[in-house]
């Protein structure tokens, strides 16, 4: 005999009991059909033996009860029913089982005739069949089974034992043995059902516990990433700004070449750092999208500068066709997406060319193509290459060939930006990635140079208040903004910034870090300043990656930028924000 698992306090006894009733509920239609069909053979036999009125009454009782049970069964919407509703339904099933067993048991009294061996045989066979069938259908709740089989079999067994002939006596004994065996089998079947339901809910608890632990681990990881991101992005942001300032001061060609190499190296380090940190942020859906209108040419110009040296080293032709369109997207995320595709194209192209060009198929979007003459991707691997750490041609995991995260990040960013990404490739002939980009709502074609000349003019003489507790960042921002002909004022804390405002300093633009010493963060500080100055344009520049900061900033009409931000990206964001305020 199987040992029953004990229902522990944490194994959901009410849910298990409800599931048992659900099992019986699912078996009810078969039981209804069995009652409707199973009563007909015995009714015909008894009808032929002259029990006309009694047969009509008995069959009517069977069909009437079956109809009532069917109506009762239909009342329960099993998929949406609460446990209490199921328990109430179960009480009805118990009552109907008792009534059904009584009706079937009545044939052992009303129609029992020891001299009619034919009708007696039909009664025994029919009842035995119903006892066996109900065992499998109702053993999930043994009480339901007993409430049927005991009233169904007791009358005929009792009558057999009362006969004075050995045949009926021993047949009655055999019936008792059969009934006892079915009861024992029913108990064993119930144990199996009960144990399986316990295991089901133990597994559910284990999965819930595993999910809880995984969620906790992800939260811990997110906190670590947020802390690491903030602390590491701060110096990277400062270095980016200093390099840009230094590049504007150097006039010697060799030194310019060196500073360009530094810029490319710094850019590569930033991208690797971003890949390792942002893959987690993209997975945890904490990335925010800062949609602005900007010229796609400027973005591609930055990428060309970044990858031209790598293409020249491999003696590849890197061609970027001019596009005089203003697109609407997040320039930081889009640059990372295109940069990853361009990096892959150069890495896996040994000879030939890498080309970026555009086509416009409708007035609302423009299609960007990145085509290479590289090794290509097998058709059955075009989905696999977007998985993390997948490198079809780097089985030895050589780090010089990348981490295998580039295309994984590309897919995540494309989904985040809501843009269509398509890959077409042929082994030995190369690959082509297609990106469909939305154009700005008020589409005006202009050259990148003209556009930025207009925007740069807006920064001339602009009074900018920069608030950051990192002295290196303040120095770097001062150097950069002054090269843009801006009027720079710095504050290392919220107290110093508020003191400046109280002394009638009125900035025309604010750049503030989110984390500041004291009680006020960047968002609250700008809100306080705006109470005095009015709604002046402002940006939050932060190394934190949490989406909560974006929500807090949006609530007070602010836009967040993530460190390290490239100077060109900062300029685009500032001029676009100024443009919006001018339009307002």
C-alpha cells in the first residue's frame, strides 16, 4: 500500500481539496451519459418481464435526477470559480451521489426475484459496472464514492444473503468481497491523487520561492549596477568633456592625430562599459527613451570618425552616404544601435566594403541600410546571432573578436525604440541590416551643417548654470561650454545654486546632476529654482540608470541624459530643448 504524504501547513490544503472537486466536476459529463445509457438494457429486460409501471417510474427517476445533476453541473464556471464556490458545488455533488446510489439500489429491492435468473444477472452485472466506473470517476473524494456505492449495492447484497440457497448466499459474500476490493482500490487511487496534488503545490511553492529569490537577486544586481554605473560614469563623463575641450585647443597635426586616437580609445572603452552595464538595464526594462528631433548625418559623422581608423587598418572601404533628413528618436540609443551594427560589419568583413545608405519609401519614415561584403550568416542562424554571447565565427571566445553582446543589445534597443530591424545575409557574400526610422513631425530637409550652425548660434552668450558636486566635471563643463561661447556659472551644491538665485542671478539654461549633497536632488532643486526664475529649460545629467529618475524628472518637465554623454549629444539635446521653449 502506498504511504500518503501528509499535507503540510504550506501545501495549500484548501486548494488541494478544491482541485479534487474540480476533478470530479470534469468527470461528471461521462457519468451523466453512463446513467442515461446504462439504465436502458436493464429497463428493457425488466419491461419484458412485466414490471411495466415500476420500470417507467424507475427510468423516469434516473433521467429526472440526471437532468437535475446536469443543470447543477452547468451552474459552476470552473475556470473562474472561487474555492468557496467550488466547495458549495461539492456539497451538491455529495447529495446527488447519495440520491443516485439510492435510485440504483432500489432495483435490488423493487425488481429482485430469485426465480428470474436473467433479470438478476443483468442487475448484478450493471451494478458491478457502475461500481467500478464510479471508482475511477469519484475516488478524488472518497466520501462521494461511498455515498453512491453503499446505497447502490447494499439492498441487493442484503437480499442475496437472506436467501436460503447456497448459490445466492455465496454470491452475496462474493459481492461483499468485490465491494471491499473496490473501496480499497478507491483509497489507493485517492492517495495517488492526493500525493500528486501535494507535489503540484510544493512545486508551485518552490517556483514561487525561486522567483522570489531571483527577483531579490535581480534587485541586488540592479542596485550594484546602478552604483557601479554612477561611480564609473562620473569620471568617464569628465574625461569625455576634457578630451573634447583639448581637441579644440590643439593645432599641431600630429597631436590632433593623437587626440583622435585617445577619443576613439575612450569611445571604445565607453562602449564596452555600456555593453556590460546596459545589457542588464535593457533586460530589466529600466531604460528610458528620450525622443528628440536631430539630423541623422551628425550621428553618422560621429560614427564614421569612430570606425574609420578600424576600417583603414583592415583596408576596407567605409562609405557613409549623406542624408539631409531630421529623424525623431533617441540619439544615444540609436547611435549605440547603429554603432554595434557598424562594428560587427567591420569585424566580420576581411575585404571589400562597408556602406551606409538611405532610401525613402514613404513620407513618414526613412530606411537606413548597413551593407557589408563580409563572411555572411547562414540562413538558419539569422535568429541565433541576436542571442547573448553568440559568435558564430569565434568558438575559441577570443575577446579581441568581441563579447558577442553587440547584436543582443541591438535587438533590445530596436524593441525599446519601437523601430523595425531586418537582417538579410548570404554566406560568402555579406550581410545587410535594415532599420526604418521615423522622420520628425514637421519634416524639413536641411543639411547637417546648416542645421547645426543655426543651433550653435542659439548657444552664443547663453547663461548656463551647471550644478555638480564633482569638481572635475565642473571644470570640464566650463571648458566645453566656453568653447561654445556660453556664459558659464558653476555650483558644487544645491545650497550654492540657491544662493546664486537669491542674489538675483538668472540663468537661461540649467544643467544639473541628479545626486547632489544635501536634502535636494537635481529634480527638486530645479523645481525650487523655477519658482523664482520661471520655466527655464533644464536637463538632468546623471550616472544613475534607474527608470524612477526618468519618471521623477518627467513629472517636473525635465529630460534626463545618461553619463558619459558625448559633447555632440549634449549640444543636440540643449539646442533641441531651447527650440521647444522658443516655440512655446
